[in-house]
């Protein structure tokens, strides 16, 4: 069942949990995310990042996401991630997307406010929920580069809690993406999250908060972040990495058993689906229940 971003985040508030927001850059990832939501009974957000247009064009993946969300027995929000222009958001909203993230974090503060307000007005027309970002995660969701690394290398800037409170008030956004130590992409070493910054943002901004760069974080840090007010966790890179590794291992196994063996595309997509489903099941459960002992 297709639900609004605001409604799915109020479920998260009421239950002191976070909703997994899975970036779906392939049909297998859409299926895996929705199957996990149905099996676990937890709500889910499936999202298309504007930067993934070259992997899964909005015109194709968008209607697929909406159709599968509508007929799912799970509560599903279909969200546009890291949108940088109004016309791209209009295309998604016309398809039936129920949430949009406007990313003006690389812009000067006043410009970020002005464009976020324009996006807020657009979202009101469509009755969609709005996520905006203040502070900066540095690198964007682009899908191919080995972005990320450390906070310093990525050029990330922690969100200022006072500015976050003002930003929420003037833009009228529904949920706030903030920077407190996570980065997009593969982490070089352990991520170091600043829970004091996060708690201050939550205390002053008083809205559900979003963790970007949410894959590659430990279960313990997920639990602490949820306790501090994170209600949506964006997840992409590590799921894609695990699926890629599983497909390579499959090809290696087949070829070492029989040199020159054919490895079919459908075997690869099946293996990718299985790995994504297991990965999503783990995070969806952790986000709903706090840290679990699973590795
Ligand atoms: P990861 O790169 O950690 O998966 O983060 C995804 C994300 O934040 C998308 O907006």
C-alpha cells in the first residue's frame, strides 16, 4: 500500500524506530525491499536518487516502484532522493511519488532556504512529504564512484543545531537530513558518529531526523542514532557491494568447478536478489528493534 512520507515517519516516531530507506537502482532491489517489508511486517521507503538516473532512469523505475508499492501488503513510501531541481521533482510527483528530498546542502544557506521553500510549496500541491538537508554530507549518491571515505575527506560539514531549528521553521519541511559523521559510499575505517551534535539537533529542530550514508554503520551505532531521534536511514552502498561480491563468488565457484563454464545473467540477478533480501532483512529488523547480535 502506497503511503505518504509524513505518515510513515509518524509511525517511526510512535514506535521509537527508524524506517529503512532503500535506494533502488535495479528491479532486483525493488523486489528485495518490498519482499522484506511484507515478510517482516515493517514499513519501508523505496527511493530513487536523481544521481542514479544513468543506472535506472526515472521514467522506467518510477512507475515500477509505484505499481509494486500500490499492490504490496506492506506500508510503502515511494520517495525521490537527492533531488536538485524542481522539474525533476514534478516528474516524480506526477507519477505518484509520496515524498521528495530536496538537496540544497551544497548551496549557500539563503539559497538553500529559498529553493527548499519552493519545493515545500510544490510538495503541498501534491500532498507529498518533504525532506531537506542542512549541513553537508560532502559527496552525493552517484552510484559508481568510490565516494565516501572519512568525514574530512568527503568535505562534509556537521549540521549546526541552531541553524537547523531556524531552517525547519522557515521551510516547513517534514523531516530533516543532517550531517553528524556519516558519509555516502564506502567508509575508510570505522565511522565516528557525533551523537552530541545529533541530540542537540533533535532537541532544537523537533522533527524526525534522517541519516544519510546509513550503510556500513554498526548495529550499535544505528541503535544509538535511533535513540537520539533518527527516524529514516538511507541505505544503498553496502547492499550493492555485498550483492556484487556474491555475484563474483558465484562466477568463481562455477568456473573453478568447470573451467569455461557459462555463468548466466539470470543466475547473477537471482544471486543479487537473494543477497539484497538478506541484507535488507537484517537492517529493517535492526532499525525496528535496535541492535541485534547478528554479524
Ligand atoms: P550509503 O552510501 O551509505 O548507502 O548512503 C545512501 C544514502 O544516503 C542515499 O541518500
